[in-house]
């Protein structure tokens, strides 16, 4: 502890890593907010909190399993002269899940569910939401932990950065969720971003690297354009509405 407090390099590593963890966690917050919005209002906050706590727990467990994380990059088998590792499998499955789930959510928001059948069967359960959040937590946590391992070799710094970033996300998740709910086009845009991230994860798993700078630029440009559209629509008499839960 004394060494940590007296070493500026460790403080800088903690600050940098915490900032990166928060940036990497924004996607997680948006997805958790969108999934929890399918639940009744009284359960949404609890779902977000449980989802983020699970994300923190998953990342800390993975950090304590550094040797296992490093072995995930060891080739397991080869397909069409392409080596596939455990990390690749997780990224591919996670990317496919993100693409499929985001597409389904866009369909639900724009088209709605079929009116045929019992309404109780169409209502997503709290357990289903938490399970889906947990699956995505594993994917996002893997990327987060690999980033942490690449930044520093101090386990204490890594865990502290994860706890601080999740604490920030817990405080801001409600505001982000409310903002996304108040602006339906932002919700669709966020789901489109998740499809883009899913494609990037799929490409990464197949060893086709897509520079993250391109992805972040595209997302940032889209957000700027959408905020300009929101400014122009602010005088509109009738706001855009999406399908209900």
C-alpha cells in the first residue's frame, strides 16, 4: 500500500486504466439499459444494478484467473488454415449474440410482438433479462480484462480500476437509461452500435482486425448527427414513439 501511494507511475496506471474501463463499460451500460427497459419500471433499476455488479464480479474473477486468460490465446484447432483459440471462440459467440439480440430488439421496438397468443407468454421475465446480461458481461469482461493485463502487471491496480469504473457506471446508469428511454431514436442508434460492435467482435475472433478508431469515429459522428437531429426535432409537435414493452 505504501509503495502504491508513493509511486506516481502506479497512480497514472490506475487513472488511465480506470478511464479505459469506463469507456469500455459504456457499451455494457447501454445494453443493460435496453434489456432492463423490457421489464416493469419497478424492476428496471434493480436489474441494472444486478447486471453491473455481475459485470464487476465477472471481471474480478477473470483477473484472479490471469493464467487461464493467457491460455485462452493458445490455438485449440485450425479451420481453413485459420487457428482458433478459446478467446476467439468467446469473441465469435459473443459477436453473434450481440448481432442477433440487437436485431431482435430493433424488431421489437419498431414492429412490436404478435398480438396472437397469451400476453403473459410475451412478457420477458426478470431472470431472462439477468441471464442475457450475464452472457454479455462475460464477453465485455473478457475484452476489459485483456486490456487491463496489457496496461499493468499489478493485480491490485487492475481490481481497483474495475471497482472504480463499475462504481461510476452504477451512479450514471440511471441517467443514461432515462436519457435512452426519453429519446427513442437514440435507443435504435445504440442498438445499431451494438450490431457494429458485434461485427467487430466477430471479425476479431476470426483474426480480421477492424481498427477501433474507425468504429469510434463512426459512432461519434452518428451521435453528433443525431444530436443535431434532436435539436431540429425539439420544435416538433409530435415526438417519435416506439412500440411498448
